[in-house]
C-alpha cells in the first residue's frame, strides 16, 4: 500500500469501523454456512436410514469420508491459496460446497439400488469436503489484516461464533427441507441457501482496508514510532488538549503500550523479506510445522474436534437408543450445546485479552493457553464426567445443563487454540497454520464416525461413547499444559514486544489519531 498517503488519512474513522464490522459479519455468516453445508448430511442421517434402509455404519462411513476430505483440503487449500485473494477463495469455496449439497440431493435419484446410492453419496460428499478447506484459512487471513494484535482475541471470538450460528441454523434449515421432501429436501435447502449466502459474502468481505481508511499506516513501524514520540511529549502539551488528557502515569503507560506495538511491528517487518521468499510447502515447513508449539496445538485440535463431532453425530442416537427419548426432543437438546458454545466463543477472546492486560509482561500464547485450561478444568470435564452418572431414563431437563457447560468449555478451548496457532506463525504463514490445524482437527472428527460406530455396536456399547469423551478431555489438558509459558511469534522475534493493557489501547488510538 501507499504508506505516504495512508499516513495522512485519519485512522479509526467511523467509516473504517463500520466497514470492519461489516467484514466481520460477512466472515461470520459465510463460515456459518460452510458449517451448514458440512453437517447437513448428519442432520438428514436418521431420515436417510429410515427412507433408504441404511444402517449406522454406512452413515458413519459417509460422514467420516466427508470429515477426512475437509481435513486434508484445509491443509492443501491453505498452501495453494497462500498468495491468492482470501475473500475470493472464501466465496468460491462457499459457492462450490453449496453446489455439491444440491448435487448430493439430485444425483442419487439416478440409482434405484442401495449400493449405487451409497457410492454416489460417498463420492459427492467427499467432493463437498474438498472445497470446505477454503473457509477458515481465508477468514483467518482477512481477520489478521483488519485487526491489531491487542484486539485480535475479541474479534476472533466473535468470528468463532460462526460455528454456533451454523449449528443453530442448520437443524432449522435442514429440518424445513425434511418436512418438504425428505432427506433430499434437507440437502437442497442447505445447498441453495449457501449459494445465496456466497453472493452476500462477496459484497461484505474485503481482503484488507484501503489506504484511505488509515489502518495500513497505523500498522507500520514508522507510524507506531510517531505515535510513541507524540505520547512521550504529552506531559509538556497544553492543558485541556485531547492528547494531554489524563495523568502523567497514564501517558507513560500509553507510551509503553505504543512502543510495544512498534516493537511487535518492527519484529514482523524485519522478517517480512525472509518470509516473502518462502512459498508452497517450504512455507508450510519453515513457517508453520517447525514453529514451537504447533504440533501440540494440532494434537489438541484432534481431540477437541473429535469431542465436538462425538456430541453432534452420536448424542441423538445415544439418548434415543439408551434412554428411549423421542428423536425430535433429543435433537432439540443439541441447541443447549450450541448455546453454551456460543457463550464460550464470545467469552474466550475478551477473557484472554483481559488476562493479557493484567499480565503485561506475560507470554501472549501462554496466557491464552491458561485460559483454555481453566475452561477444560472448570466446565468441559465436569460436564462430560457427569454423563455416566445420569440414569438411562433421564429427562431432557437433566441433559440441558450438561450440554450447555460442555459446549461452553469446548468452544473456549477450540477458539483459543486456533488463535494461538495464528499467533505462533509469521504473518504470511497464518493461513497455512490454520489449514494444518484444521486438517488434524477434522481427522479427529472423522475418527468418531465409522470407528466409533463399530465400537458402539460392539461389546462396549455406549460406554465407548462416554469413554472417548472422558479420555479426550484428559488428553486436551495434558497436551496444552506444557504450553503455559509459550510466547507469540512477535515476542520470540522481538524481546520487547508485549500486549497493551486494556486501559492503554483506547488512549493509544486517540494519540495516533
């Protein structure tokens, strides 16, 4: 960008704020419909079994094929699209995954036998998963362009609620289609709505702010240094001016915070030329895989998404077959899981940002990991541990609080581990890191399809389902515990880089303005 022109533009104008909110809203809605198209087959599964005579193993195999395709596409698509427009990739992926949902509803009508139906659904659902990989890496790159590190946690947590928004919308959309035309109607409604949403996302989302909006200049080391110099001169400024408001101690705090931003930006800029030389799989190896903590986050994501898929894919079967609950009532209970997840997603960023403000010299990634560990210990694990103690005939009221707290804790951990993956890598490798973590995560989700279905139908029965949840929670805690002292990429490259405190950032923005 033209930094000279950007320096003259007033940053943080109301136009920029409005545009940023619209971009975040576009990302949230767009990824929510990725979620709708990804799990639409899960929601039509019972109708598919009833109408076409499929068994649980076959449905589990189809969902596992889709999850594996999603995981590997996240890795491949993030590497291939590293230098492509993230907004274009986001819209393209959403349009194509919607088209494949429609194709999955139409193509099986060409076959009258069950074998042909399963074969076509398997191929089409794998293709649907292959285009899902353009979603989260593109969203992560756009968010990084529009948000400063000091506020990234809050905006990330808002975007991360797209999983919950999609989880709440999907049963309604697919259920509406089921009432119209059975399982095919559910897929038709999911696919057509995704095509319409792709058009809206194309209007709302932009790759990065324009120079006129000023954020590009604010992010440069030169602008940060100028802001620092302005803050340093505040004690001698005339009384009553906007820049001189507050005590000298507050001015010093703002100067310290702005200097921290300058150190962070300088560290990132110093590595820019080196990062620009990396491309393709070298970018994946040097910019992502070899970064300290990435492999541990990947294994944690494997367990996190495995637990989430275990709830989404098998909970309805668990309470229907184990407790003789009506299928409609059982499906509605998952709304409590998504409601808890929505609260957890919204709370994760502000909680970690607040703790960063309280620990001014602390490691950014380590602070976020500590917040995630608290969520596992205080919310997710107690909820999962209570499942074996609920009687088989427990009513819906017994499951509602369990599902809410399980969703809250799980989505806090999911949001913060993904954000830590972003903060451990250089800027150009952000999409690649999200793709790698997503690949491992969806392999974990796929492991709860056919393999868990076989175990449930075997001697272990539903003890296999409950046991996987408990072991998964313990595994997440054990993997994340050693990362409590891990600094971010910017902190590793520049020893003086640290986050602004919560009360420093508003003043630093006024000074820069």
